């Protein structure tokens, strides 16, 4: 089974800007996190993945770093970081920090130097090219709209930026850059970090020559930099220089565009690259032709096929991570559940799925109380650079229908996940005493932590129970996975099995009652209840499932 702590852990993601503001400036901070650690301890999580807290001009909320060893002033000081980490460790909570090294900020001293002249010692830290016939060097587009190249007058060349023009891509071909990265990693490990989440880890290696991409794709050029030619060599080198020196260090790569075959290399049980990957297939299913703001309805069978494929194909070969939401994704209950009538039932059902699959589950802040998407009327209320740039490019300059675009933003936009954490029903949801940097979701009076803690039937207490059970059940963590009734468009039914111990998971993905027929291998077996979001006597049987019902039964092969 290749057991280790990060396979058995449940990880909670904090987006510090939106978690808790301790000093009344409307922006979350490190002291705010420290104040809420008892809350996380109560929930029972094992580790926190903390989104970037480093010095940054905040063009992309900290994913544009200008000092990899400094703390963002709005978030506090290095002393605040040390205290936060100490308090986490005191409570047995590990800390995973975010490593953003596909690019830096254009305000990082490396780039400030690099852009000065062609013979500057830092020139080769970034990717500079001559234009072609007065145009960008190739047709690649940025993930934040427009060309991936920015012209810089000082040296009459272009630099590459796969994200905003304030996020120039670092040149991983340069061994000195890679050395710098490993030094940064060792700096944070020496400070006590227990692992890294590796931002856009699949994109470090660009195909030499930087050829034009297929113009038919939504992200033009991505076939030349996702899982690029040297990517595994780079991760082997990182492993040897960092991970190998610190046994137990956890790494999770954000690997957009990763296939099963690639995942087996990145996160193989003995490939020595990273601990696990975030795959993207289930969160890109709605995109028509890969276009995030052009969406379709996805039949349940398609969603199930993707989830099940990652379960069965990595089993025994590589390690999965499991997520339904993060700071780049909308709220899971709004996306796959029902965020009105059956909000509680459907949120519980979705996390029953997450916590009964093989892999390491991640819970993004606010998911444990069933926070929902937000519908701001005005584009001005959105802060996310991806939303703002896409609006400008598509609606203001591209003539697209503003209503259709707004619908897409309401469904998929990143700010859905970034509205401040809803702690209580007081003004600003207990997040801050000042107007927050991004407006609070108006439903904070009904949906908040205080309410959840007072309600024994809340999503919070159910999540806590799921986490507790996860810690108790090796079958939930390591068991193999068999799906039943694959064509069923209402139910997701699967069994997890480890030796003699089995968990049958039955999930109703609809707001209607649904007939359930017990699969043949479980017929005649006795069972006990593992968990359910409704009253349940624990005996597996043919029956009618209630709206968004989740039922997990524990049974043994040898039982009559
Ligand atoms: C992925 C991060 O999760 C996202 O928030 C960011 O905008 C991009 N990488 C660029 O760093």
C-alpha cells in the first residue's frame, strides 16, 4: 500500500486574502489565520495548503511574486508567519506552502534587471525573443486573454507570459534559474514547511523553438508547454535537490492538461518526482472546445466516467488528489449540487463522494459550510484579473453578448470562490470590520460558520464526521475501486475494497427520488452504516433514494 502521512491526510486550503482579517483593513492576513486554527482543529484536518503569502504587487492576488522570501505587507510579517506555523504545528496541523515558479512578478528584482539590457546577467532568467514581422514571436495566447507576449521597448524584444503581462515566465532551460528555485524551496523547508503545492507545474518546460500552436484551440500554444519535453527531467532534478533531502515532504503539482500516462510519471509510486497531481479533467468538462467562458451541461455519466477513470487507472501506480473546489473554481454545491432547496443535502452528498475515493482529499475554505457562488450584477464588482480581462476582450472589444458572458461568470468565475469567508451574521460576515477587498456574498446571514456550529445537522458536522471516518478507514484511503451502473444518469454507485473490508457508496445526484437496485455482488450480504446524509438503518437493499441522498455501507466479503 506504500503508506505515508499525506495519503491519509485531509488537506484544507486557505486563500489568505479572503479567510480572516485581523487588523480591519478589509484584507485577510496571517494573524487572522492563526486566530482560526482552533476552528480547523475542530474540523479535524491534517494539513493546510496556504495560497501565496509572499511579497507581491497583487496583479493576480499573490500568484505574482516579487520576493520569494518575504511576506506580503498586507498579510503581516515574518514573525506572524512563524507564529502561525508554530501554532499549526502545535495543533498537529502541517503546512503546505504554494510555490509559484513558472513565473515571477515583473516587479521581482530578477525581471527588473532582466529587462534592462540584452547582456544583463539576469537576461536569461526569462524568455525573451525578437518579434516576427513586427508581431509577437508566435501565436500563443495568455490564460488571461490576448497574446502571451509583451513587447518591451528598452531592448526591442518580447517576453513570454502565459498569464498576465505582470507574470513573466521564468526560463527553466537556464540551470541557474532552477538552482534559485531549489534554494527557495529549501529556505521554506528550513523554516518548517511540510510541503509544496506547485503552481502550474506542468508548464515549466517549453518546446524549443517555441513553435506556433494550433489556432483552433482555446489556449493557443498549450500543446508546446503542457507536459513539455524536459518536464520530467526538471522534476527529477527538483526531487534530488529538495525532496530527497527531506523525507516526508509532500508535493502536489497543479498539472493542467495532465493525462493518465503523464500522471503516472509525475506522481508514480516510485518515479521520484512529486507526491500527487491535481488533474483537471472533471473541472473542464463543461468547457466547449476548452473555452472556459463557453459552457455546456454535462450528463452525469460523463462526469462519472472521468472520476472513475482516475480512480482505476492510477490504482497501485500513482497517487491521486481529490478536489471539487479551490480558489480557481466555482463553489461545488452550485456546480454539481443544488445551492437553494437541497443545499445541505447536496453538499453533504458531494463530499461523501470526495471522502470515499482513493487519493488525498482537499477541502477549500467555506466548502465545509456549503458556501455558494455569488451573482454580482456589475462587472465592476469583480476583482479577478481573469474575469476582468476576459470581459474586456470578449464583451467590450469582441462584441460578445454581455448577458451570456455574465451567466458564464456566475457559473464558472474564480471570484465565486474568493468572496470572504462567512464567519457569522454580523456586517462583513465577521470576516472584517471594514469593507472587504471583494464583496461578501449576500447570503452570509443564513450561511455562516456560527450558524453551522450551532446546527447539529449542518454540513460542517457532517464534514467532520467524514474526516473522522476517513482517518479510521484504510479502505476509504487505499481500497480499490469498482463502479456499478455506469449508464445511470442519476446515481453514482461504486465499491471500495481492501482485503475483506468493503464500502458500498451510493450517491443520488438529483433533487428527485430515485430507484436504487443493489448490485449483484452485495446481494444477500449484511452491512452496517458507514455514513449517510439521511436517516438510514445501514442494511444494503433495493430501495428509493431521497433527493441528493448519500449512503455508504460497510460490508464484508465473508459475511453471509
Ligand atoms: C494557478 C493558480 O491557482 C491561479 O490562481 C493563478 O492565477 C495561476 N496559476 C497563475 O499563477
